């Protein structure tokens, strides 16, 4: 699913009106109609007071049109206008006029805190103050209005975007954002919904189809796109009946040092469960018995050193390499990585301490094989790209690094981003239970395994992140967030593959059994 910028959405609105020969007020009627249908389906005429707070732009226009439709259907509605300027939009004015056709109760014009209404906890608040037209933080008494709404426990429904959030810009003032319980957004979700600083204000959302021009939506390159099951399913490669283990790649995994061998165990198990044909693990001598006992399917290649990694031989030409898990950052390990990069052309997975070593020796960037996938956690990412000011600055820094060195870099989080040259993919699976030790080692093993099986690097990264999150979701469903461990995620990798091919159950008609 594509994510468009506010600018692109305005353009989509314009083209839609032009092609469908409708006015922007007609489009607003359609948009408000979708919100009305959503509410009406759920409320079924219930007389719960609905307070609609409108701004003076088109988001306010949506609120007015919704108010008219609700009043027409007998709902108990109060409409308020935050009358902070007389620069009202055309569609706002048209809908301001139209609401007067259906009620004698004109919208209440608010011009300061004295006009704020009392709201009963069981009432419903509709937030139509600002939409994607917000260009600066909400200030003055309108911010006080936002605080007033936020102080109420009443259910808050935001139209298009919670007021105070920018569709694709940083949060300017976290206090001045409506804490909506649910957001009904038009056509496509906004970038803000998926980034940590702004996403926290959008716990639940639904995108309502308002019939924007399909050609524009299909042909326009989005600023990002969300990875959903059908896309991942389309990447999956069926196994050939006559294939053998040599057809599924030989992954070399290098890492581990004394006291951190578990990382390699987790990565190895995850790699095997993700389907690579052969796995060789390269560990310091002290890790040999641990690996051979814990992962009997893997071959083990001991380092020359007892406690740390000093040399990673690749003269036997593995299909690909995953390096860095629990590896430590000793000087001899840095040398081993430099040699590995110099001797390897094919893209590899670079994780954990290998990334920390690259951060310490920035000249190593130039020798990383193109197409390699870097899987930093937030701390490692900070060391790689420097301190960022906000989520968008972080993305920009990562994009530049990807483009400069032709790399794929993950920005891990509630919605992990897979960023490659010219592309941002937003993962849709995963949960807070996965914020646990070793979870990243499992992910690196999965991506390395997919890469070894011949999936293109960008596909291996997207698929690995999606399946990892899906396995984590199944673990959380069965165990609860707290009990999710890396091993529990890994043991559900098989389920995450099977889930790709599970059909959604058709909707049940609960009344049909009577
Ligand atoms: N045909 C269309 O263009 C459609 C527009 N729609 C609605 O229109 C919204 C966008 O409307 P607008 O572009 O009118 O903008 P908004 O209604 O989001 O904002 C209103 C105006 O307030 C001003 N403003 C921005 N930040 C401010 C601040 N912090 N304090 C005070 N004033 C500020 C801006 O000049 C902006 O134009 C969408 O989010 C959506 O709800 C929908 O009705 C769908 C169709
Ligand atoms: K809003």
C-alpha cells in the first residue's frame, strides 16, 4: 500500500476533480459521506452526543459536512468552529452554509477558552480542526482547545489525521496534538502514522476510499509503501521437487566471542529454519562445542583464536555471508572484517559488532559489497549515521548512506523501515514483545538465509523483516508480550511461512445459525 505526501494528495484531489468532472466540494461530500457511513454503521442511530470540532480549512469543511449528514439521520450533534481567523476555505464556507439547511442550531463559534464546552466522558468527540494542511504548530487558545479535548476521556475520532500532526513532517509540538483514539484517514495512510514520534498519536487508523483517481495512485511514485501479506507472498519462490540442498545456498555466518555465543546460536537456528541449504558457522575456538551441540545441522569452522575472531576464510566460496552477531570489536576482528570485505563481492548481511566496527573505521564503508544489508538496532544506527534531530532527519541520513554506497539499511522499530537506494518500505508486522535480547540475531539469520537462497537483497530484507514480525506476532498471541523471547520467535518461523498462504476466513453471519 502506497504512502503519498501531503503535496501528492493535494495533486491527487485536483486531478480527481478534473478527470471526474466534480468540484472539490463534491469530493468533500464523498469524503464526509465515508466518515458518516463508518459512524452510522457502528452507532445505528444511538443518541450519544457527538461534538464535532471544526477548523476553518477543508478539514473543518469535512467536519461540517459530516455534522449535516449526522443531523439529517437524527443523531444528537453539536458543531463548534474554532474561529481563530477569517481566512476560511471555499469548501468550508459552502458547508458552513449548507449545515444551516438542516438545523436551527447554528455551529457555535468559539473565539477563546470561555467558549469551550463541557464534554461528558461518554460523549464522542470528532476532531476536524486541522488536516494535512497544517504548516506550523497549533498555538494560542486553539492549543488550549486541543488540551481541553485531550483532558476529556470521551472517545476521540480524528478526521484524516489527528490535528497537530503533520502528514509527512516532524511533530512540532507534542502537547498540541489531539490524542485521538481512532483516525479515519482519506484514501491512503500518512507517513506520520508509522514513525515513532508521530505514530504514538495514531494508535488505530483506517483508510477510507474516497475514489481518488486510480491512474494517479497507480502511476505516482510514493514516498514510501507499506509491506503487506500479498506482496510478501508474491516474492515467495516455490521449491522444485527435484531440488537438492545445493540449490538453496550455502550461508557462512561469522560472529560470537566468549560470553556472547548465544547470538550465533540464535542466528544459526533462524537461518536454518528460513531454508538455506547449508550453513557453516565461523566462531572462535571457544564456541565450537557450543555451536556443534546447539545447532547440529550446521558445520563449524573454528577461528585461529580461542576467544575472539581474527580471520574469516572465504576461499571455499560461500553463497553469501552474515557477519557480526555477538562478535566483539577487538582490533584483530576489525582486520578480519576488512579482509572479508576485500575478498567478497556478493552482497552480505552485516549486523551488530560488524556495524560498530564500521562506525569506528568509516573508511570501511567504501569496501562493503554493494547491495549488502545492514541491520543496526537504534544504538548502532546512531553510531553509523550520527545523532538525528527527528524521524525524518533519521530517514534522510539513512537514505543518503544507502545511495552513496548502494546499500540496504534497516531502521528497526515498531514499523521497521527497509531503506534502499530510491525506496522506503514500511513493515506491517511485529509487536512490542519483540523488543527482547537476541531478536535481532534471529532477524539477521533469516535475512542471510533468504539471501543465500538467491532472493534479491532488497526482497530478502523486506521478506525477512515481514516474516520475523509475523513469527513474533504469533509468539505474542500465544504467550503475551512479556514472555516473547528470541527463541520463541525463531521457533515460529515455520508458522510465519505457512501464514503467508493461509486464506482469511470469510466474514461470519452470526445470525445465520438460528
Ligand atoms: N478536495 C480536497 O482538497 C479534499 C480535502 N479534504 C480535507 O482537506 C484537508 C486539508 O485541508 P486544508 O488544506 O484546507 O487544510 P487544513 O484544514 O488541514 O488546515 C486549514 C488551514 O489552516 C492554516 N494553518 C495551518 N497550520 C496552522 C496552524 N498551526 N494554526 C493556524 N492555522 C494553520 C493553513 O493555511 C491551512 O490551509 C484534508 O486533511 C482533508 O481533511 C477532504 O475533504 C478530501 C477532499
Ligand atoms: K483532524
